[in-house]
């Protein structure tokens, strides 16, 4: 008997562009560091610039970092909500491509974005809240691996994401198929260019 198919989509860099996601994370990170310094907490200059690694390291060193960041990130996201809404077209194109190709029984969003549910409501409102799985970014690979393993109870899982160095690893550890979204984005861009050229599609 053929297994039911489960699609799990990453959010940042997959359904929304990585550049926008990074811009929001960077601003939230810098504001959090600024607040901590204003409180008299000494933070080494090597943590001046945002990176995923720096964010994780500060969260490990200072419990307060995570607590402040949790409040700051939604405020920063609010500033960029119009930009998030502009990602709707990208998200819907990717979602349509995969759902029409694979005809899954279940679709989930698997993200470490703390406001993933808010973002999905803006770009893919058809996804119910209970299908949005938010994991801890500090233990990204292990948490995503566990989430993917749980999804295997429902059927064969395909995980669609963008970062081979962490997303592919999580998929491999969970024993599920991994698809890098970049190949599909290039295909969608090519098709869109062809439609523009034929006058079938316009801006």
C-alpha cells in the first residue's frame, strides 16, 4: 500500500526571500544587544555584527538575550509587514508548484522563526495554525530532525528548504527526502520570463 505524502516547507529563505528574513533578524539582534548594553551588561565587540552563530552564542551566555529578543523581534517584524506581504506571490508560486506536482495529503510549515504563524497568515492564509510547527532556533538541526521524524507517522515526508548546511542535515538525520528550493525558484523565474516574452504574463 502506497504511503500518504507529507510536504514540509521551511519559511525563511524558502517561502520568503532570505535577504528580507536576514534584514529583520539583524535589526532585532542589534536592538537586543543595544538594550542589554544600556542595562550595563558587557558584551564583547566580536558580537557587534549579526550572524546566526553570534545570536546562538549570546543566547547561550545570557538568558536575558533570549527574553529581550522575544519582545524585540515582533516589534521589528511589524515594521516590515508590508515587505512580508510582497512575498505572498513568491510563497504561493512555490506552494502551488510543489502541491500540484506531489499532491500531498498533508502540508506543514516547519520553521525556527518565532513569528512564523504571523508571517504565514500574511502569505499563505490557507495553512491552518495547527500545521505551523515552530522550533527552537538555538537547536535548529536537532529540533527540525525531531519534528520531521514525528511527521513520518503521517506518511512519506519531503522537506523543502534552502540551507544545505543545516536543512539537508536535519532531513538526513530524520531519514526524509530533502529538496533545495533554489532549483525550483530558478525554474519558476524562467517560466515567468517566457510568459512575459509571449505577452501572456504582465507585471
